[in-house]
C-alpha cells in the first residue's frame, strides 16, 4: 500500500476511483496573432460577449447553491468579471490590435501581480482572477468547460485547487472525498467541503502520482490518501465512519462530554440572515458575530441607527442565548471603503482591527459600541451583550477598550490572536471578563507563516504544538480567574481538536453552524478526563502529526 499524507480538514472516510479535475487552458498571450484594424470592433464585440457569458455563468451557479457564504462569493466574483479597471485595460489592448484572448490574459495577469504584492486577503483574490481569465479565454476559444468532471458514480476528486465557482458545484452524492495538492484549512474550498460534509485533505505532496480511475482510500481525519489499501482495513474504516456519521446525524445537543461536563457550542455569523439560520440548528448562541458586513458594503460609515438595526436582528435571533460581538475587524488587506488606509508593505502586521482607531474617521469605535448597546436594548433580548476587540496586543489597549465597553453596560473581552496576549495572559485577563481565540491568526503569527500561502500550509496547522502551548497559556490564565475563554477560529470545527481544546480549559467553541453536530457528537463520546489527557499528550508532541495522533489514540483508540 502506498500512502500520501497531507493536512486533513474534514473528517470522514471514502473509497472510490480517483478522477482528476479537468485541466484549465494553459495559453500565453503571445500565442495569438495581432488583429487588423478593420477587425478590431468585431473583436471587441466578441470579447464583450464572452465576458457577459462568464458573468452569467457565475450568477447561475450562485442561484443553484444553498449556502449564503458561497452564494455571496459567486455573486462577488460575477461582479469582478466586469470590474471597470480590469475591463478598461483589456479594451485598450484590443483597440491597439491585441486579440481578445491575449488582452484578457495580459490584463488579468497584471492585476494578479498587483494583488500578490499586497498579500493577505488581496492575494487570495488571485484565485478568483485566474478563474475569470481561464473561463473568458475558454469561451473565446470554444474550449470544453474545465473543473469538476461529470460522473454518474461516486468518485474521489483530485485537483491542485478549486476556484470558488467549482467549489460551489461540489455534490456530496458524487464527490465522496476531495483531495488537493495545494490549498489550506481556511481556504474557500475547505470551508465549502466542511459545510457539505465532504471528507477533505489538502496540501498533499506527490498527489500527481495517483492515476485517473485508480481506486483510493481517503481518511479526512488523518489526512491520508492510500492506494492498494487492504480490503479488510477498508471495510473496517468505512464501517467506523458510517457509525460516526449516524451519531452526528442524530445528535441533538446541548454540548457536553459523556460525563456531563458542559461545553457551549455556538455559531459564527455575519448577518441577521445567518444568525436566523443558526437559530434553527443546535447552536446555543453566537460565539462570533462578524460586524464587517455593515461596513464593507457602503461607501460611507453606517449611522449608529443603521448599525443598531443590524445588531438588534442578530440579538433577537438568540433572545436567551449568549451573543458575542466582535468590533470591526478590517485593515489594509481587507479595506473598508470610507476608512483612510495608507498603503502597507505587510498589511497582516499593519493597521487592522483595534488599530483602526488611529485612522479617520475618528470615533468610529465609540459609535459602533453605541450601536451595539442600542441594538441589544432594541432587540428585547435578555442579559448583556458580550463585546470583544480584534488584534489587541498590549495591556493598555485591553484596559482602554474594556472601559469603553463597561461604560455602556456591556461585558468586555478581547480576541487572542497576537502571541503577546498569551505570553502576558494573566495581565490581560485582569482587565477584561473573557477571551476568544482566533486560531487562524494566532497560528500564522505564532509560526510566522502567511495563512494564505500554499507553500506554508503545514505551518498553518492549529495542531502545531507551539500554537497549542500558546492556547494553553491563555486558557490557564482564564481558568485560574474563573473567567470565560472560547475559540472561534476554524480549529473549533475539528471534532478531535475540539476535545483537546476543552481539555486545555476552553469554555466554549464557536464555528459554522453545520459543524456543530460533528463536534457535539465527538464531545458526547468522551469524558472530560479523556479530553484533559488528550490535551496533555498533544502538548507533549513536537510536530502537528504527532500531536493529532497522540490525541486520537486517547480519544478514539489507535486504529492502526
């Protein structure tokens, strides 16, 4: 048996023939002859028709998906197809005699280079731009559509990575598992796979050695892809996975271990609609309300009244439950239109989160806090609002923020994203009432690895022992003071890691609502003592694979 190992992002076992995603066109702009002046008007019309067809294709995909986040991504990509700057550059080249295909390739590649230099979330848009480029060129050349192959039987889909448009079309009935040679745990593809319960492994070196139609065994929990697997092992693993899936499907909540230790399982939301959807699931409240949506879709700062209406709707969705609101988490890598950002060479380490207070318009944080307090009051919900600030790095910042929150009758907290908070956790928790760990950022800052870099996926693994030890420092400080600490990053949606986090002392876990049954079912199958033992075993490891294996041996029993 040959076994490849990557990063497992969605647990589950699949055994089916491998099918490779259809290749994208690899064509250079220089391959096309110049267009005579007499034909350039017609060439521009051909270009415009191709752009319109691709835009319509994205919108049609958006109409066929159920997940609001995926729908929004596709609609945003459709809008990007007709970006004025992008189209202006292409039209100018066509007017000068460049073929439509070459103009599209040149203009898109120029934008990609700019975004990659900016880094952070802007670099992530390069994937969207490549998809737009390839689809427009494909229409212009009348090429077969690339992406997910059609199949009437179950397959394991192999690919380098998937664009948002392709990821949106993943069908669990056909695609039994998804394996990527690139990608990462926080990529859009991983998130869609998690939402649809498709076992998924990313960043698999040597994946190209697997041939089309070769039968493979995928273990998404362990991050392995095997060929020529032993039939008896396959049967056992599939049976175990079927039992696990049945337990997940029938789990009702609330969150607690087998011996009754309560762990609140909350939802991450970003709008009234997603909060209302979460309220229909087993979510016990909101552990992360991302407020960026209110700011990112308007050219001017929304008024206190307008913000309050949005916040009231989210509070009303959980009138008796905890709702944790994160103040504006934005920066030059995900800019807000009306905030006067300056260009930064390294935006991930720049003016973002709480640091936006230094930019104009002044007083934005105070107005947001006023709106949150008003929204809670208007909603009629019970209890007080829990409010936390992102990118806190100094005790003075925590103290100042807490004073503002308390003065409005709300409960102050901070995000744990910067390692400095973990190192000085005792001093930070003395100033606030709770902490919430953003594992995505904490991991990238602890490991000094851009979380969007395909080549650094192995470093951006929350199972990294250094990250777990950082988490342990913060959790211990909160446990000593009997204050609350949660996790709201992607790590909370990993059932195995969720148990380890509870063992470290984490009070609540917040995740996409569709991930809650999987985490809740796993927690309900183990005791608090097992969680604590698994946590200590993971902390003692020296690499993420060793940490995960040590924890799994305690929580599930070694399956080897």
